[in-house]
């Protein structure tokens, strides 16, 4: 805000010499014969036209495909609208009241939170370990980056096909390997107590590469002198990792954790494709519940209301993120 | 990265030799690191390997009760032949390719324009516009699917590629990635052009854009990968088999083939191939792209 104030006053009141003198290279006081006052007004108009002109294409898409659906969805959530076009009338907050009393809604919200909690920890820790290993200076860097990152390039459907096949109770590779080392077979996608963990494992395999790259990029930005100084002081590899690498990575870690939480809250694809939300709704996330109430239950208004409850959750997390990162940087 | 390259020459005389010493001492430690990294790499490659082996089996071998890495009746490309005869995978790959390319081009064009305005032009309402775009970063796409679907029905775009493309071109976070980059380009570079009375558009296309190639490539890669892999929205907005994208098409195959595991794995591998090939060719750019846009995305 303060920067706005200074730039505005500099534009509007060009007679403030201090403003210019403080930064002479930026804006030179105009040459002889050209007064700022006469120049500034047409220039402002041109800037306004140019600014909005350059923003216009993005703004058009933004308004039509983001702002409008956002507002229209809010309106829909207050109606009894159905996919068959029946009841369009406003019914106030009835959808929200119904949703808050809907055990299935709470169950799907609970599943989403459960997935977020149990997936975030391995997705951050394994990424950190991978990056630390590669950053030590292993030979054939491309090989490690390719192996760890390649799954991130796959579509969720491909990942789901791979893992549904490996999780197959009778023919699957995983149960066969378990049997070989004398462990009992597991009904990976059919046991309500295990299914969510099976999804977490597939998700870890699929997406950890993204966090790995973010960590690796951050590690490679840590100045080499830090390590040189530490090794002169006789600090070993472990000591260097915990005393230099980890503390230097703190901002990256905070960012990765928060990005991961927001990504995990949106889970849908791999669940829908691997378990369709089952068994017995034990893996159904809230995005799937939104999809189902809207497109198979035909209740668009009700579905929109659940969307907004979910949105509320995301906003809450984002606001918390904002304050946490604020405090850290302050 | 920059700091390393900058400091290296100054330290070359002393630190290079000092750095090498601890490396030699830690051979045991380095061997352990190598071992753990290798175990992780193997774990991460097994799904690919297992899918490949299965795809080259006959259906009988694939569904044999005994799991085998080397099938009893030998390897065969039957599954791939059958998948190709279906003809769907090439069609869906093409659909994914051109919708993702269109999304990338439009996203890049409109985002770079607005980012330039936010970075360089002082116009009325700029702060408000910036705040609104920043705020919109937190909107999760799944929240919009219901009203967007309804909107597409009203616009008669359901079951057309436009329905897939248009809602995916808004990436508010990428606008800020670009703006940050433009902010760093020295203003002195445009000053001469401004003196000559060049228009904003000319400055943008002839000075700013050529200097921004690395970040444009990074954003393009990030947007392309996310468009290529998007499932939920194309799944909702299209039913017509001829315009399905690869992820959505594969979902239909899964139920159509039922227990044809070799064919399932062959389709999955064929679907995975294009991006893996692209990755092998553009490894550096993709890694940089994901790292910079991911890091700057917040």
C-alpha cells in the first residue's frame, strides 16, 4: 500500500523534487521545454488504456470461466435446481442445512481430511530423503531424477491401472511378494481399513517427484561456502545435513507442506478410478460426493452447496497458511 | 545456482581440493547413500517394469495364478496389436495433444499480456486487479465443476473440444510467475524504445518476450503437463467417444476390457509413452520448469 501511495503522488504531483532526486536514474526530470504537468494527463490516459487493454483477454476468460461460475454456483446453492431443470426457485439456506445434517457429506469430508493427514507426511518426508540422496552428488544424476520424477508425468488413469493391477488380491505383484516373504495376503482395495492406505501408496508413488524436484532445486541453491566452512570445522555429513541443509530449507518445507495439504484436499481422480469411493464409502472423498450428488443424483443446487462448504474448508486452510508464512517471514 | 557459479572461480585455488578430501574419506557413507537411492529407484521403477512385462504377456499368462516375470509361453505383442486395432489410443492421444497445446498457447498468451501490464504499466485499478487475481489462486477447480457444467450446457459447448479447452486457460498463479520475471528485466532496456515512441505492444513483443524465453518455456511445460493429465473436467464435460482425451478414454477402456489385464497394461503404457518421451528429450527444461513455477507458484 505504501508503494502505491508514493508512486501515485509522484505521478500526480510531479513538483515534489525529493521523489525524483531519491531515484535519479529511474525518472529523469524532463528536459527543457517539456513540463511534466502537460505531459502527465495524456500519458495517464494512455497508460490506463494500455493497462486494461493488455489485461482484457485474460480478464475476459477470468470473468466468464471463473468469476461467473463462482457466483452462479453460489446462487445455485441457494436454489433447488436439478439437472432435469425442475425446481429453479430460491430456497434459501435449506441446502446448507441439509448438507450439515448429511452423514454422507461428513463422512466424505472426513475421508478427505484423513487422506490429507496421512498422505502429507510421507509425501514431504520421502521427497526430502530423495532430494538429500541425490544432492550428495551421486553419479548419473539424470537416472535418479528420471526414476523419482517420471511417475508425475503420468495421467491419473495410467497410475490407477498400474496400481489396480499390482493390488489385485489373487494375481497382483504385491500380494505375491508378501507371500514370498511369508506375510499374509491383503485385500488392498477391498478392505475398508486398508483401502485408503493403498490410495496413499499409489499417490506417493505418483506425485512425490514434484516435491522432490522442489526440494532438490532449493538444496542446490544453498551456497557451497556453508558446507565448506562446516567441513573445515570438522562437521560430518549428518551434522551438515541437520545443521545447515534442514534449517536453510525451512521456507521450502513450509511451502511444500502447505502446497501438499491444498493438493491433497482436492483428491478425486485416483480414488474414483481405483475404488470408486468404496468399499462401503470408506475412501469416497468430498469431491466425489459433489460429483455424485450433482451428476448421478441430479441435485445441482445441493451439490453446489456442498462445493461451497468444501470451498470454505480450503479458504480456512489457505488463510491459516497465509498467517503461518507471514509470521515466519516477519 | 547463480551463487554457485559466481563464487566458484574465486574459490577454485583452495576449495576444490578441500572439497575433494572429505569425499574420499566418506566412501562407506557414499556407498550407503548410493544403496538407498538405488533401492528407492528400483521401487519407483517396478510399476513401470511390471506393467511392461504384463503388456507383453498373453492374456492366459497374465491371469495365470502364478505371478511370473518371465511368462511360461513367452513374450508376445498381441495386446499392443489388439489395442492398436481398436484405434482409440491414437485418436485419444491426438485429442489430448491438441487440446493441451491449445490450452498452453492461450494460457501463455493471455497470462503474459496481463502480467506485462501488472509489471510495467501504471494504470488505474491495477492494485485491485492484482488483488483479485491473487485471491483467485485459492479457488479449487472442483468447486466450479457444477456451475461450469451448467454454463457449458447453456453455451452448447458440451461434447466439444471448446468445453475442455476454455475453462482450463486461467492460471492465476502463472500470471504471477510471469510478472515476477518481467519485474526483474531492467527498465533501461526499454527506455530507448520508449524515447523512439514505440508502442507498448511493440516493446512487449520485441523486447520483453524475447528476454523471457526461459520463463515462458517453464510456464508452458507446467501448463501442458497439468492439461495433459487433467481428468475431472474433461471427464464431466465430454461423453462423445471421438473427442475424449487420453485419461478419460482410458477410464472407459478399463471397464470395457474387464479382466483383459495385458490389454489394460498395453493401453496404459501407450498412453504414458508420449510424455515420457518428451521428458527424455527435454529433461532439463522440464525439471527447471516444474521447479521454478512450483517454487514461484506461491
